């Protein structure tokens, strides 16, 4: 999760970009913060998906194979 300070800064920069505009340094900061936010969001969403199991009305596990494979590989170190 991104810190409150970083989220507040993202919002502040966004508001200023719409009103008075940003300096080059602030634009770079905004890009960096947005990139970090997206990475954090994707990681959190992926972790949430790994906790999902799909079950049909008969109680059979029908979780898609791609999700099952992703769950197996989630703890393996990346090369």
C-alpha cells in the first residue's frame, strides 16, 4: 500500500496540473509517483486474484488453469 503522504502528493500534483500547471521537476515527480502507485496496485490485485477459487454449482473447482499456474509460480523467484 502506498503511504498517505504519497497519495496526497499525487492528488496535489494532479490538482495543480489542472489549474496552474507543473514545473518539469514536478512532472517527473508525478510520473514517478504514478508509476509506483500502478506497480503497488497491480501487485495487490494479483495477490487478491491468487486467493480466488472458482467453484461451480456442483461444488467442483473450475478455477481457470492460467490462474492455477500463476498461483503455483507466485512464490518462485524471478530470473
